């Protein structure tokens, strides 16, 4: 007789852990685990159950981080290649409903698409995959193949996330999982598959970093998918770039924390008068200037490699004023314990920006930390306006683009908060 199939390990939760999961949240914290029955393997899902043994779902287990399990399904079903295909196909169908003008989009947004730990972004005919949990990392080659089949991309690059690697104990290196990004040819058809869908003879990494040219609405950009921030581009701001551009005609614009100049390019294509972009990275500044040239607006675009806080203070002191200011800083905190310090930073930068606006000027300001939610962020901007002593009207609230879905029962998926503010006098 053959060997008996291995029984699925069972993660038994405490009553508090059960309450969270039954309430719709997919995370299981270490403190919420009563016991683990059986031997776990990183690549195999465990069954999650309540204290009475009733199944709550299945997900990958890893005892190293505080979040030891993230539910992939709430049903007793195999988590196999067919399961992942269904989830990726559903995510891709949803993206088609968004009708974005362009060829860059987030295809899979982790918990937002029922695939915790998996990020996939499409840039024209390439895709970037990030595994943020140990279980997903083990399946990355198979997932890359599914992404290519479902979306039609010709190459898939694996990006590593140093923070996730440290937390989860990830060991995989960055590199091309499918194709080499530069000379794609017939790699997909020719490469035989090894175990778990991994190429038996994976292609070598391209000799030079690959840049992919994308379209986003009226603008074109070059994305360094191997070396750029996040997966190469800030796709989550695409709808906000369009919203700001609709207000930019005839205005002088200050784009602080500009990265590669996407807000500024959209504003100038919408007939803004002039853009001053501030970015600490000289390399990103150079890319911003290249993007301005690519979009035919270089004559009205100025990029300064400098600390935005310092420049804002200098602009306030010298009296230079703008009609539109964009503040899109990096997260001032990734930890709940540092929220107070982050709020001080947000207050200062928004105070400086408000002082640099002419009467009738507009501030588009953002926080990308889920620890600083809409209420906190609006409160800190209100405090900044009170200190400035100018009447400020709320024109609208902003958030992450729709291809970065927010789950109502998982508030952590809502991480990008924005406000459109108008200085009345």
C-alpha cells in the first residue's frame, strides 16, 4: 500500500483570535494561538480552527513574525495551483472593470485580492512580483507562471522587500522568474518546468537594469523595475495625479517629495504654468527631468535635489509663493509606537506648505502610513491651518487608487490618505 497522505497541521486559536477571524480579519497573531497540532511546512497551508475544533479557514503558517498566519481561504478547500489561478483571474477581471487609460496597474494587492503576502504590478509587457510572506515565497515561481498566463506579460521579475525579509525570514534573491526583461523572445515557450512550476533552466539576469516605458493617462514614464522604489513606480497615486492635474491649469506648482516627477508631469500636461519639484535623491531628480523631457514639458519643469523640509523653510522665508502644492512624503512611521513623532512631522510640513500658498492656492497633501488614518491626518492638518491662521476649505478627500482595494473588515488595507485643501485668503 502507498503512504497515507499527510494530515494538515491544525492551528487552534484562542477565543480572542477566533473573534477576530470570524469578524472578517485574515490575520492570526502569535498571542491568538492556543496550540499547533502537527508539523508545519512553510509551503503547505495549515487548517485554522476555533477552540472547539471547528474550521475557520486555511493559510500559511510561520512562527517567526507576530502575524503567524494569514488566511487565504475561509473554506475547507485545497490551496493549490488551481486555487491561485482562480484568485489571480478574479483580480485581473476586477482590474479590467477600472478602465484605466494606460498599461500599468496593480494586478494583485495582497489581502485586497484574497492573496495575503502577494503583490503583483504590471508595467506594459512585464510584471513585478513581491512575496511578503514565507509561504508565498515558496510558491513564487508557480505564481509568476500564472501571472504571465492570466495577464499576458512576457516576463516576470521578483522584487525583494528588505522589511518583509527581516520579519518573515525570506531568503530568495531578486531576479527574473520568467524571461530576462531585455531579450524576451521565446523564453516562455521554450523553458521546461521543474518542481512547483519553477523553470529547470532559469534565464540569466539581464546585464543592465531594465527600464520599461509605460503610459498613464496623458503621460509616459520609464519605470526601473529592478531598482526603483516599491516595485518601480507609485501606482497607488495614479487617480490622485489625475485629480490634481484637473486643478493645475494656469497654476504654478510646488511638488515636494516628487520622486520621479509624476505629479508634476501630469500637472504640466494639464497646462500648469511651471513646476518646481523637490526630491532628496539626485538619481530620482535626474529621472524626473527625463520624464519632463519625455512628456514635452521640460521647459516648464525644474527639479531640485534637496531636503523638502529645508526648502520649504527657505521658500517661506524668501517669500516665494505657489498656486498649488503637492506633499507626498514617504511614511513618517511604520510603527504604532512612533505615531506621535510622525504627527509632529506631518504638522510641520503641512504648516510650511500652507504658508507657501497664495490666496486661492490649493494643497494636495498625503499620508501613506496606515497608522495615520483619515481622522488623525485631518486633525493634524487642521492644527497646521490653525497655527498658520488662514481660513482653509476642504475641497475633497483622497485615497489610494482603486486597483489597491480596501477591505472594510481589514482597516490596515487603507493606508493612503489625502486631502485637497484651499486657502481662501
